[in-house]
């Protein structure tokens, strides 16, 4: 799996202010609720990249949207803002406004990274990265290319193809459903409601999706259950 430098965005070919075409600096906004990090990151980027201009550095999502400088070319957005607004909603809003997004986080869990990129982020950087790496992520985002550091890409490659951990009950649900039982029968045999059985199936599919497997159909789920030893081939 190669994430870095792969063109994924449908707006990649649209010239933007700050691109090499215009010769103007890349206008970026930084959103982080830790003001010390916000100030330090602003200075690091200003000192490390002459082609990037920090035009807004704010601590909250509403402050970004109401900033006189918004919309910008690229937003460096803290993934962990504690405002109860799903990151997918923020990414969608920024895309509508014409801004590309690079997510920042203290975490490097492969599933978190993969989910963030799938939601529309054009980059994911860990806050411990140096300013040069963050600047590279910004430049890649402006070009419509997805960027993660080499370290994160290694983690993604190592986790790709590894099956998720399921609870004992999730494994029972997957085994019964994969063997051909309808949801009502699965629920009856396990002594749970139909809605609970559906909830388990939804959670199972989500876990596999984040691990890089599509088990959206019953046939695909059965094949995965066999491959992972949850269901015997002759069941």
C-alpha cells in the first residue's frame, strides 16, 4: 500500500492561489486548541518554509470559519479538537469552501490514519514531526496529493492485511451469519434482539473496513470468516 504522493483528489488539477502556477505563497490556517503548540507551530512553519504563509492561527473550529482570512488554500487541522463535531463534517465543509486539509494528531494508530484519509483528508502528520515534514504535507495537499510520513506509511503497510480483533460475541455472530443464517436466526440462537444482531454485524463490517477489508456483502463476509478461521470451510 502506497499512500504518500498518490493523487486521490478530484480537484487536484484546479490551479490554486499559492500554487507554483501563480508563484504566490500557499495561504494556510492552523487550528489547534493547545495555544502553546499553536504558537510554536506557526513560528516553525514561518521559519522553515518561505513558500508558505500562515494567515490564520486559531484554537477553535468556529474561529476558523469566521476568520477574515478564510477560506485559505490549506488547513492544518487538529484531529483531536474537543468540540464534538465529527471530523468528517469538518472535512466536508472545508472541501466545499475550496480548502484542502492536512490533519494533525498526537496519535499514529494505522486505523485512525486510514479512516482520516478515507474521510477526505489529503494528509496526516503526527505533531512530533519536524516543520519541514509538515511543510511538505502542505505542499502535497495543495497539489491534490495525499501525504503521510515515511514512518506512518510503514505502519500502514505493516497493518494492511491484518484482521481486526473481534469480541467473542462478534465472532459468534460472524460465524452464524457467514454460515448462511438470516439475522433473525442469528439473534434467536444467541438470545439477543434482531436490532442487537444488526448492530453487531455493522460493527464487524466497520472493523474490517478500517483494517482494509470489504465485507459489505454476505458472500464477502463468509469468505473473510473462513480465511480468519472463524468459520470452517465446510460449515
